[in-house]
């Protein structure tokens, strides 16, 4: 039984063949390379970027390609409409196969040239957003949209980029390379149904001993501060006066108590009379002032 491959790559290849048919034969002698970048986001959507490069061997090739770019710009909207139609069909097929709601949007096709140390290349780049690309549960699960698997031609590459706050839990098959949060597979490769399959889970926060020590100190400090504030809230007016007297060596003038506590003169006088009756303090007349002493 012939396996029905996911058609997204096939459609892109057909559009690429249409574009590159305008490139001079001398440039087409070298096979152009294709990179498929799938940038997966936390909500399960993904931005697809499909980039094709062809080596432009001569200055005539460069001029011919740049001339084609000028012609393309005047017809760009038509190319985008055709590309969007094909991709929407692909996403609709995946929708039916997985039973998950999904859509395609934000289509674009870009042409340009790039000069590198190895020569000048003609670039064709396709982009679109696949909403609902990955399944979201307790993890981000990539792969169920590849119902018939994928096929990478020789010198092609597939790159899946995932959010930095996530880690790879499962990956089938193993990538040929990893670069930070990018998984890379190179052609020639024939993926099985539902592949590549990648399961991503949120990273566990692991603290170093230094950070653990800092956190412990912060918690202890907060606990001590909370107890101190609680004590201050529960402190009575009489407690404040007693504390002031102790700080002053056991005695201070009544006017100083008024000034330090912020109480009114009448309130301070009433408090001191009550404390005298309880035997907490003594009042000694010193000229026109009362000297207050702890008993």
C-alpha cells in the first residue's frame, strides 16, 4: 500500500518548480537546497518558513534572477493567493485527519538574492501561520498533522524550533543535530506516519545551592519582619510609654513622653494617671514638670 504523504511539502515543491523555471539553465545545473523551519509557539500554533536557495553561477544569472524578481513583484498577490489556496487545502486535510480545529493565515512569498562567501544565491521564501498545528494537553505535542509522514530530498533540512520555556520529553526519530531550542533533520530522509513526533513539556525550575540559600534568607527575614510588625500592631499605648521609659534609663519628663508618642497632653495625662494607680510608674514633681519613673 502506498503511504499518502502529508502534502504541504509537495505543494511547496510544485510552486518552487514554477518559480525556478524562470532561472537560467546554467544556474539550474546545481540542485537548489530547501530548508523547512517550523517555529512552534506555546499556544500550539506554528509559523512555517520554507526557504529555497539556488546558486547563481554567473553575473548573467544574477541579473536574470533580479529581473525576474521585478516581474514577480507586480504579480505577487496572485502567487500568494495560489499558495494560500494550496496550504488551506493541506490544513483542511489535517483538520479532518486529527479531528482538531485548525486554520492557515498570514501568507507571504518573498524573493531576493543573498551574497555569501560561497557565491550569490537566489532565494524564494514562503511563510504562513498554521493555527492549531500542535496538540495541546499537559504538553505540546507535534506530529499528528503528518498523517502520511514526510520526505526530505538530499541536501534539504527540516528544523523544528520550540519555546525556550519548554524541554523535549519525547522525540521520534532522533534529530541529526540540536542547536539550543532547535531540532534539525537532514535529507535524504523518509519519515514514518506521524513523524517527526515531538513532545514538549514545561521546564522544571532547578535552583542552585546559592539561590536556595538566598531564598531561605528571604523567607526567614520575611517571617521575622512579620512577627515584629504583629507585635507592634498589638502593642498598647501603655506598652509604648513603658518602652520609652526603659530606653531612657527608667525616667523621663512627661512633656518628652507627649513629644515622643505623639499623644495629646490630655491623653498622656490620663494614661499616666492610670499607670500610676496600677503601680507601673511614679510621678515626681520637678518644678513645673512631672518626672515619670518606672516603679
